[in-house]
C-alpha cells in the first residue's frame, strides 16, 4: 500500500510538472538535449540546446523550463520568444515550424572545485548528451554512459549520454576538478613585502643607533 | 588581472607606511639615508599606482567583466574613447585616478626639489601620508579590482550622460587641479619646517599655478559639459560639486596674488601658508562631496559610504597643519608691515579678503543643507538666488581691484600718479557704461560688470603702454618694445592676459545670465516660430532603433531674415539598458549668441515640442578659458633675463611714464 501511494505521488508530481506540455504537444517530441558545460574560474557556463521535432502544423507552444537554483545571467540564443523570468527558471513561447526547431539558451552557475548540477525537464527527452570542457564531467545516473571524447581545437572534451529521460526525472551531472581562483597571493605577497621592508627599516634604525 | 591590481594596491599601502616611518625617522635623526628611502618609497608607490592603473585600463579595454567595476561602467558596444573615459566613470576608478595623478606629481616634484634637498623629507612625508589615505580607501573600501564570481555576458555600460567628449577630459583635468593642490600643501609644510626662502616662494607659486590652471580648465570643461549635455541651457547652477571645485579655485587665486606680496615685501608668509593649506583641504572636501554621495548633484556619478573616512582625514589634516603653523609661528613674525594703506600690497590683501570671503559664502551655502538636516531633520537647499545675490557685489569689488591694483605702486602709491594712470580707464568705463545703457542694457549688475570689464582692460592697456614708453626711451621701436616687454616680464604680462580671460568669462556669464531668452513651443510639421532674430521651421520627426537605443530625431531649419543658416537636428534618446532618457541638444554658436534647441518630445501625430533658447555671448566664456590658459603658460615659462633690458616695475611710487627704477 505504501509503495502504491509512493508511486501515485510520483505520477502526480510528473503530471503537475508537465500538464501544459502534455496537453498542447501532441506530435511534438524532443529528440536531443545537448548540454555543454564550460568550466571557468569559480563558475560554469552551461549552454543547453534542444532539438524539437514537430510532426503537425506550425504552432506556438508555451513552455516553462526550470533551471538550477543558483543559475544567473540566462541568455537566449535561439528559439524562445518573449522569455520571462519565473520562480524556478524561465517561461516563454517556442514557435515551432513543421519539422525540426532548435532552441538554445545558456546560463551560469557559481561553483567550487566540485559541483553537482541537477536538471529536471518538463518534457521527455529521447537522448541527452553532456559535453564538458575544462573539468571532469560524469553523469551520476546509472543509466548514463560515457561516450568517446571529442577533440575540438586540440582540446579533449568528455562526453556522457543518457537515453529516455522522462519529464520530471532528475538528471544529476557531477563536475570535478573545476578551476577555483585563489585570492591569497595579493595579500600574501604584500605581507611578505611588508615583512622585508620592516626588517630593513629595523636594521637601519639599529645600525644608526649603534653608530650614535 | 584582479590579483595583480589588488597586489599593486596592497603593496602601495605597505610602501606608503614604510615611507612615512622612514621619513619621520629621517626628519628626527637627520639621517640622509632614511630621507632617501622615503623618496624611493614615493617613487615605488607611484610605480605601483601606474601598475594598478594600467591593469585596470587593460581590464576595461579587454572587457574583463569579472571585475565589478568593469561590468558596471563598460559594455561590449562602448567605443574605445569612452572605454578609456570609463576609468573615471565610476567611484573606484576615479579614486585610482586621484592616486595615479598624485604619484606622477610626486615623481615630478621630487625631481624638481633636487636643487632644494632640505625640503625633500617633509614634501615626501606629506605626499606619502596623502597617498596612504587614498591607497587605503582603494584597497579596503573602494577596490576597483573586486571580482564577481560570475562575470555577466555584457556590462551595464557607461552612464549615457558621461558619453560626451567633454566628460572624457573634464574629470582628469579637474583631478589634475584637485590633486595638484597636494604639492603646494606639501611645500607649505616643508616651508613651515625649513623656512620660507626665495626658492620656496618660487616653487610654491609655480606649483600652485599649475594646480590652478588645471582647476580652471576643469571647471570650464565641466561647465561646457553641463551646457551641451544636460539640456537645460545653462552651464553653472551653483551645484554642490561645482561649488566644491570653485572654492579651492578662489583660495588658490588669492594665493597667486598674495605670494607676490611675500616675494616683493616679505609679508603675508603665514597667510600664504594658510591659503595653501586651505586650498588643499578644500580640494579634499571637493573630492569628498563628489565621491561620498552626501550631496545630490548632477556632476556626482558615484555614491559610496566613504564620506566618514574623508571627514576623518580632513580633520587630521586641519588639526596637524594648524598645530604645525602655531608651533612655528615665530618664523612668521619676522616680516615687516604695510607701509601705506593705499599701495599694491594693500590692494592684493583686499583682493585676498574678497576671494576668501567668496569661498566662505560658497562653503556656507554648500554645506548649509547638511547642517540644516543634522539639526532639523529637513534638508533645506540654498539655491542660485542666494549665491547670485551674495557673489554679485563681491565680483564687482574684485573687478574694481583687478583694475586698480596694477596701477598702484608697491609700498606707497602716489595719489597724483595713480590718479593720472586711472583716469583713462575710468573714462573709458564711464563712457562705455553710458553707451551700453543707451544700447538698451538696463540691468545694473550687467552695466557694472561691462563697464568695469572695460575699466580693467583699459588698466592693462595703460600698464602695457607705460612699459612700452619706458622701453622706447631706450631707443626701441614700438613693436620691438612690446615684444621685449612681454618676453622679459612674462609673469606680469601673463597675469594680465589671464585677467583679460577672466574679463571675457565674466562678460559672457553676465550677459548670458541677464539677457538669455527662451520659449517652449509645440509645432506641427511645416510650422515655424521665431526667437531672438532666428526663425525656426520644424520639418519632420523620425524615429529609429539602434542596439539598446530608441532615437527620436527632428529636423529644424534655421534662418535669420531671408538668409538660411542651415539645419538643426535635436534628438531624444532612450537608453534601454540604463532605462534613462537623454536630450541631444542642437546648438548653433556664434560670437554673439548661441541658438540652443532642445527636443522635449514628439506626439504620435508628429507634433514636436521644443525648448528654444538664445543665450548671448556664451562663446566668450569658452574663449576666455583659452585666453586664461595662454596667459598662464606665458607666466609659467621662466623669463630669460637679460642685463641690457630694464625690468619695468612699479616697485616704488613713480608717475606713469617716468623712467623705471
């Protein structure tokens, strides 16, 4: 009985997340979500590209996509019309033509040397691919698998993929070896300089007093 | 990049503290190597400020948005010239500019002082204490190298009001003046400690003049910016920040006159030192007003909480300078006294009192709102009527002194010779006054200023003719005599040229204040209106967008009588990123008046509302600035003294035209 209630609660959660999409979107499927992670000092910039296939007539669909809680500087590159900020991410309209439409946006997240980014999407995704640059990337999900790294401009980019991601299913992307800025050297070096100068001054004063 | 800049600031602070300690030890023990160490500290500090400034400039140019400062004042589409100007477009950057300029001044003055090594230590000490204060502010309260964990994809961009060529040069010029006051202040301290020698007087005068000319230009550039950018048709509003720059200008102007009394007669030593200290304090006060956000101002583009630190620093400067002055008061008792009430030194003293009184009333009017708020809780602003009413008689008195002082002899003026010298300029002034009145000038203030301006110009001409006549007695042709006179008395005649520049400015200010006309009209396309002899026909309005901008532009043709003068295109620009609207005025300037056109708005049916102003003689103000610069440069160039050319002076009471002493 407990298990049944638990399963029912998951279904209700999934329904709550996806009703608009499910109602509006017959004939629409998201074939690919490409998530490119660019590790930079103290933060990562994440670009997400969706490949949406529309088998029906051209139409405009409303969508609300949640982003990781600390996402900042959301930038829309392609496919989202009139985006607005919402409590958990952004909402907007996607004008879909017949066939494939690409949607792309990016955002940044502050990070330490390790980070786990949880993505929950409001629609099913047939294949999700994660590409990492400048850090070790892995998908924590058991269903995820590592792909052959790709070499771009002499740089090896690690790749992971997961297939059949359900709407509302959390996908955890683990990042390690992220670059973190150390802020100790300016005060450290200035402190060192202070010590050297103080010692020099002390020596000068001592020798002057000895002379006198 | 941020680390390099932060290191430069912290190391700069360390070097300052080290230099101050070494300097104090050097002064107390008279050990030369400690003094030399403090000098090296000044140079090292200056080098570190150059490093910090270079780092910040590089960050601005490369759009290093990880720095909060860069993200706040630049954007990717900002042109290079404004990217450079963005350095002082924000609070932290402008403080770094202060430090950079102080460092450069420090290097130069210490090099100049090689011939006066006794002044080394106190000058270096004062520079280092001031440097230490600003470096501390930069390192701990207003660090331009503060990093953001995530850089934004683009910066907010420079405040639209600052995107103007005049604003690119106004702050650095003004800061060259403000910071330049540190050098005379350092020399004042050195003078009190080591003695007010002839070498000291020469240095003090020269360095005050350098700071003064930059302050003058800074004030004029700011006025020009206000005139062409803010769209209100004026250039001076007795704004707190404007006043803050005017006050040290007035006290330094007083000093440049009274130092001559000290040079010639050995009088007013303590007064001159006090003026140097007050000018520095007022310069710091000006920086405090601009940077603290304590007063709302159209010129203040920064708001920060550093005001309390400035007040503490000001208190320390005043207390230590006052104590030093009192402790060494005996040094100033050796001077003589005024020989006669009517003499050039008396006129200079009176001129000083008027200038200091002017600075005082401006100070009172500027800080009154803060004091009123402290006591009553309400901010009561003192507006332009107060300043205009109080300043007008002082300006008229100054003009009288400007005209009479050069005609008075040093020590004791002979009434007869003075009467003879003053009669021609006075006659010119009276006739001119009557002539202006006949031409329709009815404002008593304007009449007085115009007549007195001609009186001063006449006095300068009398002085020049007097000198030429003396040289001609040595057989010089007139043209050669004029040239030799100017070349061999550069300070005196440079000063007169400066006076002529001041006259041009005062005339421009008086006429544009008293006789400006304006009207606000709404016109349909094809309709026309007239003002001040100009006919303006509104043709059409266009609207377009550029990235981040919504621009509405109108086309207006201008003619005077049947003669077409061209097209003017006033615009209204909405800056989307800053959510700020600005008016791009259209201006047609001539020597006699400015036609100043502001687009107030355009309605959907293309009716446009304009504010049209005709401001007389405004160009004279800007031209007067150029004349002042020319005069100052003439006065700053050391005179090439030749033994065979007699110096023309009114050292003693001599009738105009008599042989020089």
